[in-house]
C-alpha cells in the first residue's frame, strides 16, 4: 500500500497532543461559574447521554485520525501481468427458439447439445475474448 499524498500523515503527530488535552485539561462537566438554573437537572438521569459525554472526545480523536488517513489517499496498486499472446474476439450466437426443443439427438434436444458444444469450445479458448448472444422467440 502507498499514499497519494503522504505529507498529510504528519498531521497524525498532532493527535497525541489532543489526547493529552482530553486527559489533562478537559472540563469535568462542572461550570466555571455557578448560576441559578434548574435546566441542567433535566438530563441528569440519562445514562446514555452521560456515557456519550465521556467518550465524545475519544470518538472525535478517532474520527480525526481516520480523516487524516483519508486525506493521505491510501492506494493499493494492482500487480500487472504483461503477457503478449495472440488472441481473437469471438462472439458465440445461440438460438433459443422453440425449434431448438426438437429431440434430434436422442435423448437430448438441440439446445442441450448446443450448450455442451459451446462449453467444450470455450474451454479450449483460454486467452480469447468471448461474447455470447442468445436469440430466439420463446412462447
């Protein structure tokens, strides 16, 4: 794996400083100045909100790390296989009309024999580009 813009990875060095801020200087949920209000008592019993309050900074830290990695544009190259072979473009046409249901080849019908012949032919054509056209009117 390689990065399209690896210079952005230097921003990852700022994340430990943010983690240190979260541990050391983050407010503990107490206001700096007290004021008379009952509005803050409304959500005191909500455990989910309290849990989110505790992990919000760490989730933000993880999101920033992923954003920085995305800005660096991680890429994965595909290993090429440069071979030079003679190949042909082949289109195989298969009739699927009602007349192909005739059982000329006992006990199989024409369509089964045509499919089997096509499979045998295609197994021998490893390097060729193949296409299949199925036509006919079925009722």
